[in-house]
C-alpha cells in the first residue's frame, strides 16, 4: 500500500479532492507490483502557505510517496512525470512548481503485521 501525501497551495472543494485522490492513486500503477490503485492511501492537505524564498505561491505542490520495496530510477521518473501531469491538468500547477520525493521501505506494516521483502 503506497502512502501518498499531497500538499497544495490551492484550496480544493470536496469533489476536486476526490478526483485528485483517484488520479494520484492511478499513477502508482507505473510501479511493478502496484497494479491496484485502490489500495493506495492518499492524504491531501490543501490551502497551505507555500513559498519560493519569500515569494508566496498560488499554485504549487509537494508530493511524497512511501512505497514498500525498491524501484528503478525509470519507474520513479515515470511516476514523477505522471503526477506532475495530473497536477498540471487538474489544478493548473506548472511543472516547475511541483516537487516530489519517493521514500522506499524494506519493512512496511499493514493488517497488524510487518511485511518484508523486496516488493509487496
């Protein structure tokens, strides 16, 4: 189960949050072994005060995804491109205002137990 945290400068309505969560979840399918976006957990925090230096931003995003296992650079790059496109298409966030990190974990707890191994 990937955990995806999305921090946004814009304030969204409930429908926009739901649509964004679906689209962001769908993007995880670029990772091998993650064919089911419905098991992704998405946390959206909108209306945040975001700055570049001392300049406030109206359209910006920071996305962090935590995944069980380790993936190739090309897979992480494809995920970054897809999420950046989603944010641009849905919220008009320019690509130079989208930052994304991928955290990979060998051990991941779910359903009351730890999972180990390379991939889920």
